[in-house]
């Protein structure tokens, strides 16, 4: 599915269920990702959760949250998210370079 098709689908979802429901769905999906990451971390660090589906669960929740982020970005498009992201990425790049130079 193209990005344009996804954006149209998000608009249809908002029309179908309303803006507040879409916000609530995003909150729920982000919470589920937090739970999945914590379970994965406990599996890796402490040997809990022998289930192999933990990684698949993280991937599933990442996909859900990615959808939510795309949808939320359409709600806040007037804030020019891409420009803000570029500034934050530049800041991250500078911080990494600083730490690399500090380690030398």
C-alpha cells in the first residue's frame, strides 16, 4: 500500500470512528508497544519468557504504532513535523559526533 493510500485510509478511519477514538487507539497501541518491549527486555536480560513469539509481538506493535504515528502526523500537519524531525535528527547527529570526539 502506498503512503497516499494509507493516508486516505486514516482519513476514512477518522470519519468512521471520530478523532477522539483515533487518539485513544493511538494511546492504546503505544501502551501495548511498551509492554511488548518490556517483555522482550526481560527475555533478553533475565531469561524470562521462553516464548519465541516475543520478537513477533514487538514487530506487530511497532507496525501498529507506525500506523498511529503516520495518522497523528496528519492531524498535526500544520506544525510541519518533517521540519521538526530534521532539526531533532541534526541535534542527534551532533550529539553522536560530540561523544565520538570525546572518546578519542
